[in-house]
C-alpha cells in the first residue's frame, strides 16, 4: 500500500486486489481472497469513500505501529537478505531476535485535547478507524468511515508480559489483557526524548522525527467496494 498517498492526493478511484501478505484492507472491503473472484468483485463494485490515517504527512490505510513490529520487520528483512529466506521462514527468527532485545520507548501521548499520558512500552498500535475489541473478532475493523483513530498500548517493559498480554488480547479480546490500554480520537500526538522513532506504516518500516502527529482524514480515499444490498422492491 505504499502508493496510497498518490491516490489520496490525486482523488483517483482505487481498486484493490488481494495480492499482498495479509490483505487487511481488501478483507475490510469485503473482497474475496481468490484473485479471479476479486476481479469479478471489482466489476460489480461501487465507488465509496474511506478514511485514511495521516502521521507527519505520511498516509496509512490500515495501521501504524511503533516498537516490536517495525523492529521485527527490520530483523526479518536483514535475515532474508543475508540468507535468501522467504518471509514466513525468516519471521520466527526475527521475532525471537526482537524479543531478545526488546525495543522499549518512553512515550508521551496526547489524544485529542486530553491531558498527556506518559507510558513505557514496546508496542504502540494506531489503527485507521475503530477495531473490534472482543474475543476472536479482535483486530477486525468495524468501520471504514468513522473519522477516528484507535490506539492500543501494552504498558510494560517485560518481554514475557508483552507476549502474554498480546496472546490474551488475541484470544479473549482487549478486556482479557490487563496491561493493554485503548484510546480513541481524531488526533494523537506521540512525543519522546528520542529524535526519531522507527514506525511501520501498513507494514512498511521507516523513521520519522518526533513528535509524531496522527490525524484521521475523513473520507479522503475513494475506493471500489461492494455496497450491501439494502433490499426494497421495484
């Protein structure tokens, strides 16, 4: 999704095909995983408007993350370049290396106009839109146009507490993870004593200078999606 910024700026209609690693955005649009079926889906789709997230002028459609995820991706890519492995084979080694040297950050968060929050964490996740927080549905987007950001933080510097809370959230929802905190708003500022922070935007790692200023950009992306059948007669 690295070219989405161009589509947003040009106000062009985007047609998505499920040809990525996880295809989160395609799934959120209700698109089938099979490529032939996805092409047929686009042929019957209609133009709809979806929100995008913005951090320091960089666009993301799914999520942005700080801490373990961008570090894991960087480690995975180093392993792939050195050994010629694929993503799936390199990922477990990259995860183990990341947890061994946990990337902890001292962050100051401001959600909309609320007082600042100071948190030591190895995981900050900022989603474009609201996500389901319950049980096996956790992580599924509930809306593409609610004009909000949803931030999740696991407030620990312990690798084992981080892993346990992540597993609990995945299996039982956010309420099952006592160290996971959730914040929602239109704007989020992330500040740090560091000059820059490694961040992954839709899975692509980069470095951005702090403070990181996140904004929801309402209905900024025009995309082909299947409009639900509303019923009704002739």
